[in-house]
C-alpha cells in the first residue's frame, strides 16, 4: 500500500475510533456523572491499539497480494522463455553434420549445419535444409541488434542457432559464381505467412557497395518489395550510400539495407517488443535463403 493511502486510512480509522471514544465518554457522563480526564485516557489507549492492529492486518494483506502478483509475473516470464526456446529448437536442424569440402549446401540434404569454404574467406558455418537452401538471414525474437556498422554487415553477425546475418562478403562470393535463387519467408504478428521468390539474386563486391545487382523474376504472395531497391548500394550506420541527399537511412535504428528511400520496407529494421515495422503491419519473423539455380 502506498504511504498516501496509509495516511488516509489511518486518518479515517482515527476519526472513527475517536468518535466512538467520544460517544462512550458522553454515555459514561450520562450514566456515571462527572469523571476525570484520567479515565478518558484509559478508554482511549485500547482504541489506538485496535487501530495499530488493523493497520498491521491491512499491511500483511497487501504484502500477500503483491507476493501473488509476483508469482504470476514469474510464471509468465517462464512461459516466454519456454516459447523462445521452442522457436529456437524449431529453427535448428536436428541432425547437424560437417563437411568443409563444400562451397555450398548439398542439393539433396540432409538438413543440418555445414562448414563451407569460400575462396579467400575463413571457414563458414551455414544452415542447410534438405532441398539445398542455405539460410543467409534469420530473425524471430529481436534478440540480436541489426543496428550495426559496415564491418559487421560485411563479415556477418549473430549465431546460426539463433538470429544472424551471414555477411555481405559471403553473399557476394556465393552469388557471383553461380546464378542463385533467393527465397524470403515472412510471418506477421498475427501468424500470417507469405513468401517472395527471386530467380536470379546477386549482390556486387565491396568496392561496388555490395549493390543489389540482380533479382530476376519475382513470384510469391509476400509482394515484390525488393525490386524498389534494385541496383542500390548497401548503407550502414557509418557508410551512407543511400539515395537520400540529407539523411543516412540506416541511422536511428533502421538497420543496414539497400535503401532507395528511407521509408522503404526494410528486413533489417529495429525489432520492437513483438516484431518490426512492415508497411501497415509488423513482422514477427523472417528467413532469407539462397540456392543455386
Ligand atoms: Ca544518404
């Protein structure tokens, strides 16, 4: 109970007890005639004891209520942790395998974690599914910040068992050697999923600003939201390559992207409590995958 409330309750109880004490005193006068001040004090002290006891009762009642609320909050926290763990486990293949002779995902699986070698880069752990799709970006709970500098976007960040981005350098090296499809799967905060498929995805080299060089034909139900960024260079917090003359579109939590304008739908935007902005709605999760055509 707040201290202001305690004061009000104390005042009300005090007044109540005082009026009872006065009534008793008047009755006492009527019955017994004059009595001295000492006898009033004797009636009054038991009333103060009652007030103190009632305040203690109220206090312990409030403490119990707070304890119950604390238990409920603790229970909800545990539910959230369990759900996040469930999502993580569903995003993680069950049968990880290692093969460092590969430079791409095996076409016919099995799904798992593979170590691939790309010329000039360190060995890279990648997620592959049973149909040869390699995950290059994954977000589902906002645990990883995408508000990062050029070097992070270049070499990649996060962890493949949770949220991550594979890195622009790796995407460039993979997509410039062979034609690759790009599959983007999105799920909004209401659980509605859709995908976008591009038949010829390629990004340029670092000296080209990792520009979105090619997308190819689009199909899917998510909407062709990437063609607007075709041929645009990548912009990060510390590298302003976007078309907006006055602003750096990656600043203020928008994340690195192939910006055309600062209001573009952006797959790397700031993740709030339940998702990140996507036009008129919010996306809860996204996964970007590539596969040789
Ligand atoms: Ca700019």
